[in-house]
C-alpha cells in the first residue's frame, strides 16, 4: 500500500513538473505538452472557432485621393448644343413643310393648315379671283381666305414663323396664256407689327425679272400698307387704294414695280391689277401667283 501511494505521488509530481515546463515554454497541453518551437504544421491542433468579438470603432478617414483630370467643358457644351439642335429640327419637321415633296395643303398636328410646295411654305396664293384682297390692316395681319383655295397667311403668323431663321422667298407667276416665270430672293425677313412688318429682302435670281429690289424703285426697307393704314412714301395718296386702282396690301414705295394683291381680272389700265413689270410690263395682269418661304 505504501508503495502504491508513493507511485501515485511520483506520477503527480512528474505531471505537475511537465505542466510548469510547458507554461514556461509557452506550450499548449493536450495529452503531452506541444511547444511552439517544436511543433510543425502537421502536428498543430486547432480548437473550435470562438464567438466573434465586438467590432472595433471606425477608423479615422484616410487622406483624399488624387484629383482627376479636368473634363472638357467645351465638348460637353457642344454635345448639349447638338442635342438641342436635333430636338428643334425634329419639332420643326413636325410643324412645317420642310423635306416634303407634297404640293397642296397639309394639316399639322395642331389642326392648322399650311399650303406646301416641295418644302416651301406658301403664304400667298391667287388663281381665280374668288377671294377679295382689298382688306384692312387687321385682316392682313391675321390672314384671310383658305389654304385649299386663295388665301393670305397673315403678317403676324409669317413674322413668327420666319423671325431670326434665315429664310428665302420665291414668287411663282402665271399669265392668262399660262406662261410661267419665277423670282427668288436669297434673303427675306420682316419686322414685327410695331415697325409695320417692314420688309428686308435681297439676292434676286430667276426668270421673271426683279420687281422688288430693282435699284431705281426698291421695296426693300418699306413698311406694309393697306387701305386703312398708309405707310408708303407717296404724300398725296395711298398706293393701296387711290393710285392705279384697287391695289390691296403691299410693301409699297411710290408706288410699285410689282404687286400681287390687287383687284383680280384683266387689265383696266396701266398698273391696274396684279402686275410684275419686268416680266410682262405694266399693262399685262397676271392670272395666278404664289409667294412662299423656305427657312434654314
């Protein structure tokens, strides 16, 4: 019995001694001490993963990164301008005769009618005398007639349509023998009503002769005159009513070399009726006419 007790004490002594040795060597004790210096990858034992600890506080913000290259402001502006131009052109095509090969009136999305002629917008059309063109200022401003027949678009609508856009104007003429001629002007605009829709026109070409900007009697720079609103340069008379018969509204000077809104029908005298002097003279009246614009 004494021998057995002695043996047990010896074993305890040995185990305690090894544990102390292991602690002094930073060892792990499983069945036998395994020291870090002595352990290799193959004999390292891992325990079960522990419960994750609480996240630490957020670290301080790092320094700002390097500044990027400056963008091309001009390129962005050009792209924006291009998009706006494309949008405007799309809207313009949907509300005018541009790029149309159709001849005749067209009804726009708004319900408004335009008379189109191969991409040109017609603002005056006469061919049979069914509409009286001896009208007041307000009527010439607002327009009268019907695009399906004879009509005058209206000075205010014409101004709003072409203002600041860079437009051309063309006149097509037919006499009572159905001969045809035309006059085209590369620059055409009018002022607003406060300046009596004053005409600006230049750049003649065509086959009818130049009856609007002829150097000795140009209509360029003239305000519009009607039977009740006289803005011509003739002091004693109104060119729309009192000189050479009923002449209708026009950009008269003193008084005209060409006029297309006068009383309809065969000539009743020199300068009476619709005439275009450079083509047929002052006594040959015209059967038909169209005045039309086309803008950039």
